[in-house]
């Protein structure tokens, strides 16, 4: 075939966008380095319970992607790895990467004996701190690669000894250190994804005033069979089965004091989460406060079904205040934009539909990338710096897969 | 290849605690496999032990250890060696029952050992039967891409593929390329601060594509038919609007053909060449991109809005033309109506997506730019400006001459627009010079076949009705997947999208087209079994021309000749094995996955003859979802009933009912298929596999009852990959049903 295999590409980020870009390029014959900061691949979507609008589990697609990676020798992947610096120019970049110590080597068979021996715990960041995991842990059921990770700082000296003693395969290496290495590549695909907007910055919504206020990403974890409640939607703190629910749309998005853009997915995410609630609480009233319902195209059908539910109430109006109540619930206060009435609605659990913020916002500028006013990376294929997925713009999974496949194309061209 | 076997059984990860290792060695030995054990096969020492044997001549390695989903690199001893895995860790030791009053620890161990031993037997049998794949190679591979449609999507796809070094031909039905964009007055803003409309770029795009040496452009031309397969498509072109004998034939099913033969129905393909006939004058291509775009929707059906009857009402497409032609000078007030539902619903016009919201904002700016005193009113139910387009919206809001409000438009009479539920707190009656309706963008595939394939399964894409005529993918993670290998869609034909999205989409489609050709060249499958070098082989001497394989292939890979003998097109094939599952003569198989191989595996399961508590239930589990689910259930140390014996399959569609009969004839007591959800929201990676398997199992149930066997002995259950907490219960319930029925009455015969 035409020679595409000259040179190689670095894909930064192993979420759905990075996996897609890496695989699509590798399956044309390109050599790919794939670096991911987490100890596992899959990124943000690995934390989701289901995708809209099909309500299918994201791990279904991830399993296929992982299988494709295992079958492809053109991809070299590095977990717990970040980019430290980039120098050079299109066709000849030198990228310095840093791998944080996992403290578990490749001897790990995933047998789990270490977990039983581990007395110490850590906040489970995969579940947004809603529960704890042992200090030696597999980030989640489908974690790929299937290896444990040790949070050394969370362990006492005795625990470390106990863990080491329990491992029959000599897989625990507490002397591991940070490792730096350099890659020479033609181009870099930035697929660094997004982080949920920090709800604490939304002062009027007072996320810390009540355990009854959670974010939409926390809702995903609550609904997930491998989440902190094994899929039961319970109020954090008191584990109450909520009898009523509220959603605050545009929590941070479309707001010049926070995120000036529309985060694209939150309306459909809420519609989807309403189905999670319905499955578990068939009659519970649900109140959604919104500015516009952005469920365009084929998503309109999904919205139509949700809106046909007479116990789901949509109120056009931005939530101005949330007040913690003594019984553990909260009251949401808003003005109905159509009637002008002030609305106070008490609910047992309130979900903030927080928007997406580009994860590499701060670092991208430091690395000399072209970044827009919101922190998204502007793609510059001619310079061999290509962005895709939510590193490029707020987008749903389908759009991310499209832009990541396009990024793979740009990477292939860059090698010519 | 002459096989030299090496068999290795791992005792690590708790395996030796849960099973009797000697019994496993014994099970292998019965089949002539002398097994070595090791306390950590995946460790350096374990692998060195195996490697030493490989260096000494072993070329077929049987690894009895963890699930085949893990440690693949560790147990890969080279492309010219075969590795077969027996899952005795997740598949037995880790999902073992917990000892209870009913069953003490020794009994549990006995049951778990039997299960692991059967997994060892099956792996040894598989090792005997499997062969190394030999990739299918086309004699000559064509490397040129056909792009259908010369709008923004088509031009982009062509340019991007050309930049990657590929030759491309664009076929455009109009007399010039450029498509809808030729009629645009201005474009949406594409960069910060997203405030100003941009001058059209289509002229520059056309110039670039015309200047590229790798791109040929044929205008005034349509595709009559596409035959062949990736790497070897035969494309017949024709002048736009003409009809030729080479037009793609309509789909004629088995029943319809029957009626035609009996003279009860007119042959729709009379006068056309059959789909197997090859036009000697056809041009050859390696892959196809469908970018035939969209047409403006007809909105005259919304009578209360008056399009077609009220000359003050135009569509957004008509208004764009007015703007392009500079005919807005006398227009002093314009109302833009986004939603046709009145008080019935608040949805946008069909086929709108968010594009029509942005078009309304753009056109409101035209009104203001053409006449600074003019006013524009944008009446929406939900303003849809996703992502950075929000900034464009915000900019428009700054203009005093543009009024934006949520509104329920109840009707248009003359130049008066009536609306309720506005943000102004009162009902509105707006008197305007012109009313613009935000009509949607209908894909060409809604109205015609567009792709015009000369395939056994018909000329059009399937599943179009699931997406209201869009040629879109059903997979969220894999938006480029179509059911026609080597044919990819992009742009307006699959979704109403703006220019930025279209450019990304078309660029991705071009990559997929290249990838399809690269894979055809290497003789391997494309997604989802990327890289698989096996392909279905047919033993034609025994074919009865029943046409089941050609009908059931989810990807239309098989054609057939006049007699009905299938013509495999291996580069169209996705290797799911649905054809193998369909074939009643059992003549279709892959080198490493075929009727004899799986049949022999299940026959190697030891079936106790007179122990009523040791029934045997065969489970075929989809390797993409159900099998990982079982693995994860085991990792969570859930007990899974240990009377089951699991065989992973490529897709439930590949399960041949001969295997079910074999299992029951061998005295097994039940058979369960675990696969993906089907129906409109199907999760099957091969689209139809689980659905087809369910139908087959219903049919075999009927057959069983004629033999005096209960149909309930055969079951199908839908399991998602996230059902690891539920799957033990699903299996338990099925096993309980079988236990109630009692042993297979044919056991021992």
C-alpha cells in the first residue's frame, strides 16, 4: 500500500476519544504511542452507567476497543503517564513523558490476595469520593490493563508489609519511582477530555451545604452496578431512598462567570438519568429546571418519551438558590421564565447538571498549544498538533468518535 | 501444520485451592495431552517453561489458567504458533459455589473440579481441531476511493484521502460540485469570539479539490450501481436522471421470487441486469464514501403556518436564496418560526437537529445587515446552539433589532404571526413582511436508495427506518459502522450537521475508507473483529441452495448465483459467523472456529449418566458481552452455578443448531444462549446475531417437542456486559428449570 507507516503519532489521553484515534490510526498501519494519566484506559465514559439514547453500557464498546488494542502491535500504551514537555516541529516532535509509580509491577495476576491483606483505605476517586476503596485497588471491574494499583501514601508501614507478604507473585514494588522517557513522533493527538465543572464554584447552588446536592457524574456512579451503592440510587450521607428529585440544568454552563459555552450533553444526560430514577422509583416526582432543552435531532424522540411521564415536571427557569432543609432534603428556588412566578420546590435529592471543562485547560497553554478562550485546544494539523473529542469542544460520544477518527486521518497525513 | 502439543495447567490465583489439580492433569491425559503444572504460568518462570518447550518443537500450546480475555501477550508465542486457552480461573475456581449445609466444601470442590476438567478437555479438543488462519487475498486490489456527492462532505472526504496519498473520484449529479454551500450567503462563525458571520469558503474548497492531482471529478453523473466488494468494487456510472439496464436491481426476497416464478407478481427487475452480472465497462474502486447530502424538507403539511398557500411564508432554504441573490432590501421585518407544533408539542421541525436554530440566528443577522432599520423576530421553543455556538447566540442577543423569545406559534395569517407562552408575559401578534420556517434537512436516503448497491440484499442501506431515513450508524461508540463493509457515510446523509461537524465527519469517513482497503489488502477483518485473518470457507459440494446464509448475513456479504449457490465476498465479511450458524448443511466454517471444532469441544464434556445432581447445561456465551460479564461476576467472586459448561462464541448468530442437537444427544440436559439485547435499541455488535439466534432456538424448541423433549431445555437470555451482578441469577433460574424437568431422558442412549 501507500507508505503510511513512516513515523509515529503520540495520542495523549486514553478515554473514548484517545482510544478511537489511536486504534483508527493503528489499524491503517501507523505506529501509535498512547499515554493515559489514569491507571486504567477508558477515561470519563468508564464512569458512566449508560449512554444516551440507547441506554447501553459504555463498557460494551470499551471491551471491543480493548480487544482491538490487544490485537494490534502498532500500539504501545502507557498508563499513569502524563506529558511533561513538547519540543520540535511538525514531523519531528520530541515529547517528554512522566510515568508515576504504580507500585505494582507486571507480575500482578489480579488475584486480589493483596486486598484482603490491606487494612488501609483511600477515598475512591473513581466514585467521586462517595465511598472508600482499599489502598491497593483495581480502579473498577473492567479496568484495563487488569492490574492493581497501590496508593502508597494511604498505607501504614505495617500495611505495606502485609500487602507485600500476601502477594505470591512478587508484584508489589514499593521502591518504584517516577520514570521519565522521551518519544519522537511526527504529530501529537490531544485527546485529553474533560472534567466536570467544579460545583463548589457555583456559590448560589451551595453544593457543600447538603449531602442531598450531587453532580450528574455522581448520579452516574450511584446508578452504576459497580458504583458505591451497587446501582441503588440512595441519598449520600443517610442512604435514604429519595422520594423526589430535582435537576438543575446549566449548572455552570452558558454562564459568563463560569463556562460561557453550552456543554452539549447535560440536557440529554438529565433525560437519561430520569430513566435511571424511573427504573428504581416508578412514581417519584422529578423537577427539571432549565433554560432551553437541547435535545436536538434524533434525541427529540427520547425527550418526547420522558416528557410524556406526568410525574416529570419541566420548569423553564434558572435555579437561583438552593436551601438545605432539616429533614436532609433541599428546596430549589427559581423564577418561572414564562409565568414570572417564583417557584420553590422541595426535593429529597438534587442533581446539578454540571458542564464539562477541558481537562488540559491549564497545561495546554503551558505546553505551547493553541488554546481558545475557554481552554479548548484548537486543532492545528499543519503543525502536527491535532485535537479531538472534548479536548477540542464540548461534545457527545458520537461526535467525539467522529472527531477522533478525523484526528487519526490527520495523524496519518502528518507522517507523509 | 503438523501439530506438536504442549499443555500447561496453572495452579495459581487460588486455582489449586478450588480444584483438584491431579484431576485436571488426568482429564488432559485421557485425551492424550500430557500436562505440566506450574504455580504461576504467567510469571517469567512459567512462560520460560513453555518457551523452552516451544523452542523444542511445540507449536500448539494449551494454556489452562485465567480467562482468554487477559494475559494475551504473556501467552503469545509467535504468529506461527497456536495458543488455546482453558478458562479454569474465572471459569471455575473464582465463580465456585460457597460451601453450605447442602453442599460441603469437599462436594463443592468436586463439582468445581469437574467444571474445570471439562474446560481443560474442551481446550485440548479445540487445540486438536483448530488451524492457523490463512488470510484471504484479492488477486488485485483497487486502491481508489469513490466519493458520491460533491458537496462539502464529499469535497472534504476527497481532499483528505488525497492528502493521505490515495486516488479519489468524485461523482456529482449536478453540473458543478459545491452542493448546497454554493447557495449560502454567509457561513456560521467558526472561531472565537464567534461573533461575525464568515464569507463562504466553498469557492476555495472547490479550487483546492479541482487542483489536486489525485482527484478526478465527474459532474452531471450518478452511480447506476455498485457491485463487488471492498478492494474490488465495480461501479457503473450514468448521466444524471437517466435510466439504464445497469441500474441497481430492487431487492427480491425468497417469497417474492417464488411469486414472480409463479407469475403472481411482476418482476421489478425486468429489463435490468441481474445483481451478479458484471458490467465490463464498470470502473473499479477500493472503497466508497456516500456523501449525497440532504434536501430541504417540504413543510406545506403544517397548514396553520401557510407554506405553499401564503406568499409571505418561505422556508429557511428559500430565504437563504433570497439573501444570496441580494433580494432582502425591501424586507423590513421577518419572523423566524422554529417549531411547528403549536400547542401540541414543543419539538423543532423534523430533520432539524440544532442546525436550524443556528440558521435562524444567521438569517436574522442577514435581515439586520441588509437594512439597519429592519427587525427580526426569532420565535423558538428551545434555542439550540450547542458548544461554542452559544457564544454566537449570545452575540445575536446583543443586537437591539433582533428579538428572541420562546414562543408557541399557533398560526400565521397573511403577515401576522400569532404566538402564546412567550417570555414577554403576554400573547403576541407580530405583523411582518416575511415569515421564515425553520424547515429541516432531509437526507437523500429518505427519498432514494442513493448508494445503489447491486447486492443480494438489495440496493439500499438497511436500518434506515430506525433513523427516519438517515444513513446513520446504530452504534454510539462506532459511528462509522454501516452494514455494508467498505461503504461509509458522512455529512447530511446521516445527520443534519453544520459545516465544522461535516468536515470532521467526512475526514473520519475518508480514514475508514482507507482502512477498509488496507484491511482488504492484508486479508483481515475490519471492525469489530479488526485484524481477524480467518474468513468463512464453504464446502460447496454439499450446498443445497437454501439461501439462509445469504438472507441472514447482517452485512450483506453474500450474493448468490441463479441457482442460489452463495457467492462469498470475503472482503465484505465481518467474520461474525452468522452464515455458519444459519447453514443447515453445516458446510461453512473458519479455520479456528467451525461446526466440527465446537461440536467436538462440547462432545468432550464428560456427562455423568446416573447422577441426578450432576446435570450438565451447555452455555454459549457471546464473547463480546456475555462472556466478559461472566468473567467479571467471577472477579467479584459471585457464585455461578457450576453445572454449566461455557463455550464463548463470536456472536450468538454463529451458533449452529447442530451444536444444540449434539449437546442433547450427548446427554446434556439443557442449552442456554447468553447474548446481547436485540430490537430497536440492539446492542449486538453484529446487529442481528442475537435476534436470529433467538428465532432459531424457538424453532429448535418446536423440533424437540416432537421428539418428546421439553422445549424449555433450550433457552436464550439477554445479558448486557454490565450485568455481572445479575448474570449468576439468570443462570441459576435456568438451571433450576432444568433441574425441575429432571435429566435428559435420552441420556446414555
